[in-house]
C-alpha cells in the first residue's frame, strides 16, 4: 500500500489512477474493515470503556 501511495505521486495518466482506485476499493478498504472487526473483537472490553 505504501508503494502504491508513493507511486501515485508519479501517475500522470487516468488509466493508472483508475487502476489504483479499483485496487483501493477492492483490496485495501476490505482489509481495513477486516482489521477493524478483529480489533473490535480482541479489544472490545477496552474499547467499550
């Protein structure tokens, strides 16, 4: 993800940007959602304070 972020500063065509947006929507966002679920499960007692 960091590589994609760094590479994004060098994209000058729409196709590359569209590809990265698709990757964000299909890969990164679902992974962050899974991570949030795991954090909620593991730390529910702490987070509910």
